[in-house]
C-alpha cells in the first residue's frame, strides 16, 4: 500500500512539474521575444523588467516630454500625464509651442526614447503590453525631473 501511494505521489509530482514548466514557457517566450525586439539597447541603470530602456536624465528631458506625448496620443497613459509633460516642458523652457522646434521632442513624438547614456529605444518595435510599461517608466522618470 505504501509503495502504491509513493508511486502515485511520484507520478503526480512529475505531472505537476511538467505542467508548471509548460506554464512558464509562454512567459519565457515573451521575455525572449522582447529581448530580441529590443536588442542590447540598454544599460543596467535603465532596465525595466529586462526591457533595456535607456536611463532618462535632465539632458533628455525634452525627448522624454515628446515620448509622453506619443504615449498620451496612443492612449498608453491617462490624461494626467499631459500635466506632467507640460510641467516638464515649462521647467526646461520649452513651453508655449517652443517644443515643436526641439529635435529631442520631435524624436520623442515619433516614439524614439533617447537616454542620457546616448542609447535609444524605439517604442514602435515592441508589443502594446510592453508599451504600457515603457510609457509608465518614462512618466515616472519625467516626474523625478520636475
């Protein structure tokens, strides 16, 4: 009887292990696909869940504002992000329409995030789920620049 119970438990454990390996597989594939889409475009300081987003600093504030506008227009961020973008533009002296003349802002509008480390990240090359996270990353960093 004990031998039968041990055998049943061993089989059940093997089945559970196989099922958990299969459940992790789609997540692993998503991470791998994201890594392939993004390449090696980020440093450890700018990582968001392995996405490789570049670090955002004061020198890239206009670009971050442009990316925020990109995210707002595509509904990856709620309306409150527009206020953060406007405050950021005001702080760096680009409010009132002046931002349209700024190369960094224009680049951000097209979904290119430029990092203070000189690396860039193309928002257009990732899936929508990841764009949500990337936009949140930019918003959080923009808040810290205000």
